[in-house]
């Protein structure tokens, strides 16, 4: 079976332009876009379903990192992926040896998503021709810390002859997308975005728009991040962004929206979705999780580190995503928040929510999963989107771990203590990052064509 042939719609914006010039009405939806497969790797588990189950149960993957020197690192905590437990089903031999860890996570989680979508057979080979399918990925650092920095040390100590010959096909950011597209024969659109902590949501949004405007019938979209090099930790410690009061109590360290929050904990992982044109998904009888309905990005244009105090840039992203979806704010049933557990960031996001949703803001259930898996940088928005999709499927909102002391400056209905049952028809997924980056996805229950 060959993927349905798609043609670029000449009246739609190009790949490089987000169609948000007008906000009073949604753009014409050339193609509806649905999610048909999910895959993930996190500090809690090496699969999406198990990660979700453990988050709902209130567990955490944040641990004390024995590799960090207390004399050098004020924060000794990490939400690290168990490398020994991670499957290696899709890359082998030379391809695996020449792939950095961020790439291996991307391929494994993308493969899981494709299996989930019914796109691979028992031999893990495509059951249909994927030539026209593409990838929209993201990562903050790729393999720079894992490959480039060690290679530089080798170069300084032992010279050019000892530099790994495959260095330049290991650390670059786009190699994760290449590895997935090469492994599964995907010759369609290919992009890699680097927009700090907004990356994961933005990559999914880019994949969504690629299908919506006819550039591909199917996209693998998501993000991946490896963060266990000590320099990653040191940089954020120097910025004073990490929590330092919980080295002996890692399970209580990350406290999104809580009045006692004191910084975030680094995490890592990968989250990947199969996004598909609705007609194509229906033609092959695919299982549909939900529909991606809208997406937008913005920039605070305010400060390279600090968010806008009133959340002005976030407000623009959320409102434009709702307009992109043709959804009114009153229709939103749930918010999957960015909420990294930083004093300024959580309040800025809360203020943005109040600006967009008005009096309803206090009654919309809000959650953040960073208390369970840490801040996974580029992968954060992708893993959080996956949890949002499962929330729709299961009618269950995961708890915000460690939210025990409501902050009057936040003033939101933060789901905490235990998971909450709720029917969710429409939700927003927020992601914000350094450099003033903001991204928002609008996801809607799929009840039929």
C-alpha cells in the first residue's frame, strides 16, 4: 500500500510561515490531522504507556546522581534515562555504533510510535510505502555534550588522528531525524527545530502544519534530549535555575506551581507521535487518539532568560493557537502546563492563563508532570503532549507531583495529590523556553469524521 499522493496547496502558506497573520478566524483546514501512534522514553520507563501509568500513580524518576561531585554541583539530582534498560530494537551494528544517545532515543521512541500506529510488521519493517512521509523533530543540544566535547578533549590531548571519523555524523542536531527517516524509508519533509524548552511542542506543531497544508500525509513529530553530561548541570547551576534544597529528598525536589518551589531538576528522554492526515488514517483503519486542532508560537521579546512577568508572549501564543483551531477559550477543559517549578516562570504562565481564560481560569484543571520526570528540555513538550493525549483517552488528569502549598499568585485549579477523572474534549498544551520562546498546541477529542 502506498501513501496517498499529496500535492502542495498553492494557496496555503509555505513551510516556513505559521499561518497566524489573522486571529479573528481560523485558516481554512485543508487537511485534518490526527494522532495515530505514540512512543516515549523517560526516566520512569522505556515506553509511553508505562511512563504514563507511573506518572498517574504519582511516581517519580528523579534520583540523586552519583556521578556529580557535591563540591562542584549545588544540585545533585537528575531525571536520567536508564540506559541499560532501554530497548535497542531498530538500530544495530554500525548504524547503532555511530548514533549518539539522543538519536538512539529518538529512533527507539519513533519506532514504538510506528508499531503503535500499525505501521510496522513483526519484523519491524514498514507495512506501507512511507516515501512521502516526513519527520519534524527537535533537540536543544543534540550530541554536542555527549560527542563533540569529549572529541575536543581527545583532540587537545592526542591530536587530529584520534578524533572519531564519524564525529560529524553523530553530534549534529538533525541526525535524529535522518536516522528515523533512513531507517523507515521516509523521504518527505524533514526539519529539526531548536527553540529551547518550547522545542517539543513546536516540533509537533510544525509536523501538524506540514500535514494540514498538504506537504505530507504522515509525519513523525517530537523531540529528544540527552542531558547527563555534567556541563549541562553546571550551566543551569550557574544560572541559579536548579533546585538546591532537596539533594537528600529527590522525590520532593521539583514542585511546579507550589508556593515553596525553588527551581527545576534536569530530566531527559524522547517523545514521538505519528501524525496523520485524517482521510489516510481512516483508509487504513488506524486507531486515533485525538486530533491536533491548532498551534502557534510567539516570542516574549523581553529577556533571554526571564519570562515576561505578565506572560504577554505566552498569551499571544495561546490565543493564536486557539484561533488556529477555531476554538473559543470557553471550550477548553484542561491545560497541560509548562510549569517547570521556577519562581518566576510558574507565575508568568499562571498570569497568561488568567489573561486568556478570564474568570474560568480558576476552575480549569491544570497539571504539570515535571515533578515526576524533571525538565527534559527539548523533550519536555513532547513528553507532556503525550500525557495530554492519554488524558483525553483515559479521562484522567495526572497529578502535579509535590504541589502541597497553593500559591496565591498562581490562583489555578492545580490537580494534585492524586489523578483526577475528567472528560476532556479540548485542551491546550503550553511550552515556554529561554530566548522568550513560546509554543501552544490545541488538542481535541476525536469523535468521528
